[in-house]
C-alpha cells in the first residue's frame, strides 16, 4: 500500500468513497487470492484424474 503505484491509486479512490482502511485491505486480499487461484487452478486441457 506504500510502494505499488496502482495500489496507492486504488487506496486513494476507495478512501475517497468513504471506505475504511480495514475494508480496503479486505478488498485487496480478495483480489490477490483471486489472482493466485487462477494461477494455481489446473487448466481444462490438463484434465482431472479421479481415483
């Protein structure tokens, strides 16, 4: 929240909307989890092996 320019812009925008710092951190965590999930999720082409 201090060094990443897009995040600084996001925090400023959400603060102007009246969101609390706690809410903003929650939103950022959700965004990060969504990004990581898509990186870790197996692709459809790889298929899923069922046992």
